[in-house]
């Protein structure tokens, strides 16, 4: 009898070991398949992320852009890996249900049904989560675009000219808060989803364990069978791993922390040539400008090369209320002088003094991620924005936009559309007009470079509205310069000539040579707008139209 009992115990233990071993091998195969698929997706998304970071790290916005995009990307890359893991888990659940059903069919069916119900909960939740994920991706991209504008060098001039630093940072904070709120809501949806799924699984395991205990107590199940069944039931808990989800949220928080830590470093790397505001001079009356013996050179583009000298001993005095045109050959330093007046560049030698507030309208307008209204002004009232737009040449295109002035003008944003160079210039001119009322000096650096001739003529006509304000117009179009009180000709790094159009033509110097060159290259048939603006283009004298 004792020998039979020992044989029975040995047989039960061997059977239990075989069952547990078989289940372990099957689970290892299924887990291996799921891990392989997840690794393929992770490597693919990781390689794509590293490629994007490498490209962004070489652009003007540097490390902050790369980390910002990477931190936001962490919220979005887990979906494919979860999909393959869910497929492997589903296969595992069915296999384990079959094992339990071999012992007690109704318990196996109940456990499998409850576990599959947890998958239904997950699938239903993911359908809602997908829509929320799209909203999160859109908000994250808008936040990223706004960060690019704030930290990018190309927009720094306008941000400083219009004193939009605090306003843009506020917009960025609001956009980031929106992304964080969406991410938190999505995170809690995942937590609830996994909690419900986990509860269903625990119920199935609990019922099966109670039945197994009763079967063992009544002698209908030996300890080896009980061990095998319990092992199979415990393995069914793998669905609904809330800890993994919270761990991924921790990764997102860590990456956003790295972004915040590097923000100040990226600002420290900003080129000092673009820093500062217009040079102030309390001793000068508002609108007066005094440039004394100014020299300026740009750093050498490559090690071992010489610095490029642009201005050398330049001096000029501009009186309040004057309309001054600055002309000269390409590369003479006209735009460099504008940068010095606005305080974006610091002279190598000499001094630049400006009385009052200066507004610069340059030829490379920045499009902010927002509506046409936002691109005119973030702070002006609706009436002020409409008035500025109405006075801007070429404004008719705004009425043709789908939502008019409230149309998003960034093609990369949802519902946005792109603008031509001339349309961007029109919005920029309207943007500058919102600031003109509080300014003493208006500098126009080739503001009509992307406008057609009609809009260009309208722009120069509008300068007459600002009587009493000092207006400086940098232009390559000498016909536009004729309306100025004075024309400064920059050549050889200094003011080569200074006078009216008639005086400079009579002197037959640099201005005369430029004028004659433009006249010879003028088209045979003048644009109709030229005849309507004889003060700019006197056809009798063969005025050039570049």
C-alpha cells in the first residue's frame, strides 16, 4: 500500500512537471515572437527618431528642437509595440484556456471568456484613445512649431522689434499645458482601461482557484494537477500591466525635464550679432540718428580665412522727420547699416545713437504658427488689426482665404494653408503698421522685394502718411528713392554721396552710374502702374524700373 502511494505521488509529480514544462516552453515561444515583433518596431521608430534628431541638431534651432521633438515623440511611439504584444498575449490566453479546460471545461471556458472580455474593453478604449491621440499629435506639433519660432534665429529680429518675447512665451506655455493635459487624460484612460481588464482577469483566476481548491479537498485532484492548473492561471495575469504604462509616462517626464534643462543653454548659444534693441540716446531728440565713424566686419566664415569688412569709417546724421533713401551696389553694407540702427549688430568701432523707438521692416518676414490675424499682431485690438491690414498694400488676398483673417497660415498645421512671398510681405507690412504709432523711426529694408509693382508703389505712397516720423528706406529701386528728402549712397564701406536725386545726377558719381545701369536694363514697355506714379517713375527721363 505504501509502495502504491509512493508510486502515485511520483507519477503525479512527474505529470505536473511535464505540464508545467510544456506550458513554459509554449509561453517562451509566444513571448519570443512578441518580443521579436516589438523589437522590430522599436528599432524602426528609434532609427527614425535618431535620423530626425540628427537633422534637427544641424539646423539653426539646435539641441532644444531635437529634444523637444524627441520628448513629444515618446508619447506617440508605443502603439505599434503594444499591438504586437497584445497579439502575442491573445494567443497565450487562448492556449492557457485550453490547458485549464482539459481539467475542468466550464472553468476553462469561463476564464477564457473573462480574459477575452478584457481584450474587448481594451479594444473599445483604444478606439477612443486613437482620436485623442490625433488631437495630442496636432497640439504637440503646434507647440513644437511655436518653440521653433521662439528659439530660431530667423524670427528674433521681429520678436524683439515688436516686443513679443513675453507674449510668445505665454502662448508657448499655454500650448505646452494643453499638450500636457491631453497626455494626462490619455494616460488616465490607459490606467482605467488596464485596471478594468486586470479586474476581469483576477475574477477569472479567483473563481478557478476556488474550484481547484474544492476539487483538491474532495480528493478528485492530486497536488500535481493543482500545481499545473494554478501555474496556468497565474500566467493569465499578463494583460493590463499598469506599471508598464506608468513607466512609459515616467520616460516622457524625464525627456521633458531634459528639454527644460537645455533651454537656457540653447539661448546662450544665440549669435550676439542679433541681440539687443535699438541703440538709445537720451541726449538726441526723438527721431534723430547719429552714426559716428562706424566700422563693422562679419566673422570669418571658415577657420584661417579673413573677416569680411563691410563698413569702414561710416558717418551720417539724420534729422527728425526726414525721409532718407539708402542705396548702393550689392554688398555695400546697406542692410548691415539697418541692423546696426536696430541694435541687432554691434559696431566693431564707432558709435550708433538713435533717439526714440525704432521699428524695422525687413525683407524676410517670419510666419508665426497661427492665423493671419495672429501674424499681424498678438496684442493689438481687432479694430487696430483691421486698420493695419486695410492700409497694407496687396491686402486683397486675405478676403479670399477660407476663414478670412482667421485662416491658419501655416501649411503644416491642421487646416492651414501656405502663403506666397508677396502675401507674407503684406502681412508683415500690416504687422509693422500696428507698431508705427508708438515709434519715432521707421526703417524699411527692401520691404517691397516680394511685392508686385502696384503694391510697391502703394507702399511708397503710404510713407507720406507718417509725416513727423523719421523714415529710412533701403532700396535697390532708384525710382522709389526719388521721393526721399535725401539719398545716401553707400559704397566702399562708407557714405560716398549724400544729396537729392537732382544733385546726385548732376554730380555724375556712383549714384549716376547706378542710375544709368538700371535705365539701360529697363524693359521696353513700362508697367501701367508706372504711368500712374510719375513722381516715382518720370518716363520723360527714362527712369529705371528694376
